């Protein structure tokens, strides 16, 4: 979110730990974190080179500003964790059990309200989270087929080789493509996560259904795009 001085800020910086030093750093602006790093290690040139403009946290000076109530609510709803119990593996895959379908439904329905109100048109993260909700717990709308020809053009797909049927995608995939498109248009293609969400979607579909194995190729392409974006940033050892 932005503050009264129009400087970059965040709702809260997630700092783990129970010590007084860790707790004192919570809820601060990310820029203060950079200042602390430079003070702690003044001789490390790598930390001097990491600023709000070069760090992935601010997306190369293209941070998303939650400057209205709708986007602030979307940020809170989008960060709701529906994987309540990660200690119970399910089946041979060993994936964590989602024990709260009701929480997924509430999150999905709240994001749909914000989507219909136009509150997340400029918010890739919220669009991705809505797409993920529709993937795991689809509504009737999530099962609808949507014309994504414009999004596919933005992704560089050749219209001559894309049939009308291939341009129709499920609503949740459309939301992932829309998040990528918005990131390119409004945030100078500085976000990795839109590519990662779409890549995970195709990867899972390709692994779970052999007839969809061709989608693994698309997932690799999207992972490569995410790597391209990530390679533009400077990193510190503590980012890993």
C-alpha cells in the first residue's frame, strides 16, 4: 500500500522468529530492511547494490499500490491460506490435505465479488489467487469456456496456428493469462508469479492426465518466462 508521502510501503514485512530483535522489525517498510542490511554489512558490495529499485520485492520500481479499499481487501483475501493442515499426506502424491473447502469457497466468492466490481482489474496477484481457487474448487463460472484469443496474442502465439477451439480456455486459465497480460501492460513485465501460477496449472494437468501431456511443454515455456523476469533482479543470500 502507499502512504501519505507516496513512498513505497507494505502492509507488513513478514519476519520470522520470537526474539525481540525479530519482533521489532515487523510491520516496517521494506526500504528500512535494505538500510539495515547495508548497516550490518557495510563492506559487502552486493548488499549496497540491492535497493528498492533493484530488488524483486519492489518489482523494479513497479510495485503494486493498494490505493483504494477494494485492492486493500483483495490483498487481505488473497493471502488467506486454505491449506490448514500440511501434516496429512493424501494418496500416493503425498500432497497436503486441504481440510477447509469452506474457506476456499469463501475466498473464491469474495474474490469473485471484487472481480465483478472491477476492484482487481489492475491486481495480478488477486487474479492469480482467484484462478487458483477456481482450479481447486470451481464455481459454475469457473467451468465456463472463455475466448482467450487476445491473451494468447499477447503471449506471442501465432494466430495462424491457433484454431478457434484452441483459443477457448477454462475461466481459471483465463484468469492466469489475464494476470500475465496485466503485469506486462501495467507493471513492465516485472512480476514472476503470474508465469509461475500458469506454469503450475499446466504442469499439474499434464501430470494427472496422460492425454494432456502436451501441456508439460507449455509449463516449461512459462517457467522459462518466469526465469527471464527473475534474472533481471539483484539478490542477497538471505533471499534464498
